[in-house]
């Protein structure tokens, strides 16, 4: 699951203006980013939007990554803020629509299209724990990388992951 | 279930290939060479140099009355403490502009802890607890401190404008704190009023007020951008 140094090389070439490298990078990393978004509180349609928005921000901020630094924390720091911004924007739009149309049942985050048990359990976790768990176990990042991506300490990441594992275990066994 | 099983248990859904191709085509179309941002260490040194330069300019413009009257011991305590605080604020500012950087401390906590540490240094050094003309003299210092924070703030903006703040409020707070330290340094060089309450209240107030201004500026520009996005 860990990206090889090849991904970092692609990023360097992307910074140098190589369009083929950017395409290869997007094809390599989009599946794991998509899984990261999809496993959170969004539908497939919203995951598509978030994926597009994330690559747009990567493009805008590509000069802020430096060769020799790990790529995933940088990428996921952008991705998680895309998700946060999207959530805030959706809430504002929802509030406006409510004021104008009085449609309280209309939600900015539509009902999920699929609810396997594990996903439902993941959704029950607090957002910060779910995010850490997905980065560690689904995206294959190290604790230090997750700490960088979430702007927190390694100790805090370990604690959140431990709590998330405990909750998942309890739910799974019950 | 063990945590290790999670990747296998979760459905391995992939994004639509057409969508990925569309994103890749759009990005490749705009893939022009960019100059990577300088190393964090170089940015920190540049920020500290800017702060030293603006403080020296402020001291020269207003007069070095304060530092001339301070004892060597006081100078040896106040300015290293200020420099240490400025170093941490510079690191926080640079990290806030680079996605995925190590965050050693939250900018708000750094600002509060740094101000408390400086207040402790001032209480240790100065012994005059009289108030004198507390408000009139204080307002003069507060104004001068805020005015001389502006050049440091401008330097921060010039040096970090190519960064990309994922958390604009934190980035603004860190930059504002750093700029405020420029104003505080000018006051310590210039002001010869060594009353404890004057220094702890009016001099130190420059730092949180400047931090607040940085936060407000980041919030304002962030809101404008979000509003523009909403209109799309």
C-alpha cells in the first residue's frame, strides 16, 4: 500500500511541468484517495467531487512540496481540508436552501448508497478517529506521516487509532 | 476482526476511470514548471532576518532609549527570550504555509505561552509597580508597537505568499504573532518606561492584537474566497 519512491519521482517531474508524470501520479494515487473519501460520510457522487477538488488543490499547491519529503502527508493534508471545506460549504448551501425553500428533509450529504457493516461501523466512529484509522490502515501511512497530514502529534495519532480499534473490535464482537 | 484486516474487509471500490482520465487531462493541460518553495530552514532564517531588520529600523527611527538604560543582565534576559519566541513563531508560520509539515504546537497555544513567558521575564527584571500615567503612556506605546508590527507583517506576507495554508486561521494567527514580536522588539529597544504594569500590559498587548489582526485577515480573505466558490 505504501507508495514507492517512484511516486515522489513522478511528483518532481510534475513540478518540472511534465504532463505525463502528472497523469501517472493521478492514476496511481486516485484509488486510495477515493477510498479515503468514500469510507467517510459521503456518497459516491460526493467522493467524485472531492477527488476532483483535491487534485485541483494539489495542482495549485504543487510548489509547496519539496523533493526528499514524504508525499503522502502533504497530499492527505490537502485532501482532508478539501473534505472539511466541502462539508462547510455543503452546510452553508443547505442553510440557504432551507431558508428559501423550507425543505428540512433535504440534506447536503445524501443518504449513502451502500451500507456494508464495516462501513457502518466506521461511520459510527468520531471523525478524527475514523480519519486516522483510514490513513493508517487503508492508505498505508505511518504514524509519523498521519501526524503530519493531520497536524497533530504522533502520540495523539496513536491514541486515536487505539480508541478506534477498541471500538471496532467491540462492535464486531457484539 | 483485527485492525490489519480492515483494508481487506472494506470494499475495494475504485473511482470511475473516465473521471480519473478527465482529471488527469485537465491537470496535464496546465502542467507548467514551478519553482519549489525554499527549504523551511531558509524561510525561518529569512523571517528572523526580516524581524531583526525591521526592529533595528524601528529602534533607529524612534531612538534606542530603552536599551541604553537597561542593564546588561536585563538585556541578556529580554532579547534572548524575545528571539526564542520569535524563532518558534517563525517555525509555526512557515509550517502553517506548507501542507503536511510537522506541527509542533498550535499557534494559539504558542502565542499564549510565549506571552506568559515574556511576562514572567518582565516581572523578574522590573520592580517598579507604580502606574504613573498608565493609560496615556500606554496608548502611545501600543500604537507605536502596532505600527512597527506592520513592516514585519508585510515581510512575512512577502516571504510566505507562495505557501499554501490549509488552515488559514492558524496560518494568520502564527504570522500575526510573529509580526507582533517585531513591534514588541521595537518597543523594548525604544521605551524607557520601566514600570512593570506598563510593559506587561501595553507592550505585550501588541503580540495578541497583532495575532488577532493576522487571524482576522486570514478569515476575511478565506471568506471572500469561499464566497467566490459558492457563487460558482
